[in-house]
C-alpha cells in the first residue's frame, strides 16, 4: 500500500509545485509559481504527523528529530526518482514538514528567462561570481543553469559543494564531482580546501558563510579557477558589505582590495509572480559586471557609487534593478502591484 505522503508528493508534482507544506491542523499546501495554493483535502491531524513522515526519514533522522527537534536531507521518490529536499521540525502543534521538489531536468539560462550575459560569464576561465537574492528566489537554479552552460560548451572539471546536493548533472563536455557537505565531508571549508587539490577548473560553493570560506574562495579565484557562489543579500553594495563584514576590522581593507581584484560580477534576482498561479514567474534582476572603475570603488569603500557606475556601463552588459523592473512593467501577465511596490522600495 502506497504511503499517504507519497500521494501528496505525486499530487504536488502533477500540479507543478515547487514546494509542499504539511502542518497539523491544516490541509496540505502547495507553492506554485510563488502562489500558495491550499488543498481541498481535510486538515491533517496532529497525532498522524509523525507516522506520516516515517517513510521519508530513517532511524538516525528520527533520533535527530527527537533530540534536536528538526532534521533535513534529500529524499528520492521511488517511482519517479524525483529528488525532494525536506525539512521536518517540531512546532507548537506537533511535527510539521516543508518539502522542495528539485527539477529532474537541469535548468538552462534561456529556460529560466535569464540574460544571455550569464553564458559569457560562465565561459570565463577565472574569477569570483556571486548570485544573490532573498530566500526562495531561484539562486540555486541560476547557479545550476550556469554550470549547465559550461557543461554544454567546454571540457572542464566542475566541483560542486552543497548541503545537500540538489541538482544532479549528467556530464556532456565537462566532468562533475559533487560533494555533499555534512554527509561525505564535515564543513564547506573542508570541502573547499580539498577541492583545490582535485584539479578543478570551476568550483560551485553552496554559500559563502564565513571568513575562512571567503578567503579560500578568493584564493581559488586568484589562482586560475572560476568560483561561483551565492549570498542571501541583494545588490552589489549589500553583498560586498556582507562579505567584508565577515572579516575583523584590521583585515577589512586587505579583504576589500583582494575582493576588488577577484570579483568579476554580481547577479541579484527576485521572482515576480504572475497574476495566474499556473503561469511562470518573471525574474527581476540586477547585474554588475566589474570593470576597472568599479574595482577602484570597491577598494576605496565607495559602494554607494556602484549603481551610478553600473548605469554608465550599460553597454558592457550591466543592468540595475530599476531598469529590469521597468521592462517587466510591460508584461501584463505579471503582478503589477508587486512590481510597483518594489519600484517604490528602491526609490525611497
């Protein structure tokens, strides 16, 4: 007999949902193109929740849920082989779970509606490139699409460091080594240190979380590697400030100088929902491609002047968030209220 939770998973996949929320006292809820769609099923009872999740978690994760009140990993749905990232946790009414469905097909830059400039960046031999934005804005898919662009065009060794591994790549022209942090190696810093010994051309780091990881990433980009990573920030100024703040005051000037030389660009993105939840989201973005003037601004701590520098570098491929939103205003399928609110926010 098929476990009940598998029915919820299959229903979510059929609906094209990116996420599924299972919480006691409420029916299953599906996230579809940024819209939350509540199922017409009956509310889930608190006493059924633990048993509901048993087909997904093993004995070790059950113990972790009991001792630490949460557990997370990847589950592979048997029939479809769909990869599902889950987070199961204790909350006021009992055990609840959030599930994210990983696309089986590796996304492409064109398919995600991203600028072709990202293909050019993916073809660069060295440097640090950051993909930034709020939670659940598609950063992981953007990084995957850039990796796929490399895979389709160049013979390179690509090492990914993630927690957990989400997208699984099929080698085309490139070779992949995928390392799951926390499972096959303790930390991102360990993974990055080891990766430098494994003859990589490209390194994908799940997130720059601390000073040591940033230092290793900068060193890797300086020594002839293309390093792509993410940050939960938005815009060049905030992203650079976030990185520099990881360093003690006495090392920040040195870090700014090193970052100014290694950074090749920052891509910040936000998803704009459509009016109809069945239609895809639009992507509003800001793209800074670092030139010599911008390097000087970063080194001299003049982040507030970066937007002006980007406007002046439009012909080089730069685009501000405001310019991107103005273009999306022409698309009647997108939620214009969200676009209006974002425009007001950046103009304040």
